[in-house]
């Protein structure tokens, strides 16, 4: 079976002049056909002249420049207009005259500079042609000349409309590309914040605790081992995130794997944070992005607990429903060494954006004796 897309791709690889050449040749060949003689535009209504040797030059001037109508639209329009004027002055009235509206549309669409000057010069040339035809005995009335001029203006206007449409589409694509790049940068920055903040906070807390365990070798060794394990996990997660910057990398940004809440809780406990963890129900198969967002909510909340309420009791409750996942993280303590459970607020703001993107609800508040993070995340979103 013939693959048309292969031919289309091959055709697009050719230079634009090569792609425009067939139209020019087709119109030129049609002009040589005897059956089509005296069937072209008849401006001025002069008596038709038989096909002769100079007609070949006129055909070449009118048709062949169409091969460069997109590469050099001004040159194409000048040559085609000259050929058209000779066609009418010598009264050949050939099919090649159809090249003029094509050249006008192309100039209106692809001419970038001196557009107004070109339009003025073209109008002056048309007036000169009308006067020359009148001196040769043209019976064309003023209405005929005006009508033809309006047709010329219409052809130019169509090209100008195509140009503006193409420019608007290019601008739309540029804005879309910029928005896509900005969204991707935001997404990766959010993931880096979640991963780096969690692991580094745990390492800092563990390292601080190790300073007071020099007299207890067994506990010191366990704490340093926990720091080492946390560092390795951080390196692994960062490597996965950096792989996202590789255009050939097709994995998702979701690292570490979704569903490892118990592992996450255990890591936090090893960092010295007492955490009570309860899960109700089981994730539905179509949970998709909801389960991942729930993981990030718990991760960021435990990170804040380590940073701002280290050593205080933290309760994590996750409930899986048929249509939603509910997460609640309740931490005892002062709420924050800086007076805010979220520090700069970047992590909580990122969580709110994630939850809002799925149509859920998110809330993070201080309260007497600690702070609480709560999220309701609709399940069933595609992963």
C-alpha cells in the first residue's frame, strides 16, 4: 500500500522554489494549447492578435516567475505584471494572464518590506496600462477598468489576509510554546523542591542528632547509616529528575514511585520524628495522578514536621475512597520555629496547585499546639 505521508514528507523537504515550479510550468503549457488561445483576460477589449514568436516571451514573463513567488514575491510580481501588460497591449489574451492574481496573492502573503510602496507603484503601473490601452483604441469603459482594479485589490487583500492569519497562528504557537516551557520548568522545580527538601531536611536532622550520640556508638552508627541511606535515596531521586531534561527520556516525573507511603513514613521515623500512620481502604486502579499527589502531600507535610516540629508527635491519616483520596497530617508542637508551618510557603503553594489541578481541596493551618494539613483529592484522573 502506498504511504501518502511519505510522499508528503518528501515533498516538504524540497526547496520552496522547486515546489512552486510545477504551477508555473502547468500554466505555461496550458497557454501553448491552441484550444485555449484567446481565452484569457481581455482588458481593453482590443482585437485579438494571433499567436506568434513574441507570445512565447510573454508567456515566459507571465508564468515562469511564479516559481519564485514565495522566495522573491516582489520580483515575481514585477515580472508577471510586465508580462501581463505586454499580453494586453499586444492583445494575445492568453491563459497565462491568470498568473497575475496568483502573483498578487503571493505578494500580499509573503512580501515583508515596502508593502505600501509596492501597492502605490502597482496602482500607478495599472493607470499607465489603462492609458496606453486607450491610446491603442480600447473600447473598455471606465467601469471596466475600475472593476478590474478592484479585482486586483481583492487579490492583494486575500494575500494580506493570509499573511495576517499566518502571523497570528505563529504568535499563538509562540505563546503556547512559552507557556509549555514555563509549565515544565515549574513542574520540575516543584519536584526538585519536594525531593531535595525532604531528603536534605532528614539528613540535617539526623546529622544534628549524631552530634549528641558520640558516647553511644551503637546509636551513632545507626544514625550515620540512616544519613547515608537518605543521601543515596536523594542522589537516586535527583538522577531520575535530571533524566527528565534529556529529550530522549520518556519516563514520567513521578519519582519516587507512587504508593510507597509506608516507606516514606519509616524514613521520617529514622530521622527522629515519631509518626503514627494509618491507611483506610485501598487505592482504586484508576486513581492515577491522585495517588501521586497524595504521596507529595504526605511528603511535604512530614518535611515540615521535621523542620519545624522535630521530635513532636505527628499523625498521618490516608483514606482511599471510590472517587477521592483524603489526606490529613496533624503535627503537635509550636507550629514553626519561624512561626509558620510552611516556611517560605513554596512547598505548600506547590501542593495547593497540584490539588487544585485535579479539582480537589487543600488546606494548611496552624492551630493550638501544632499545625494540620488536609487535602481531598478526586481519584480517577489519568496518570
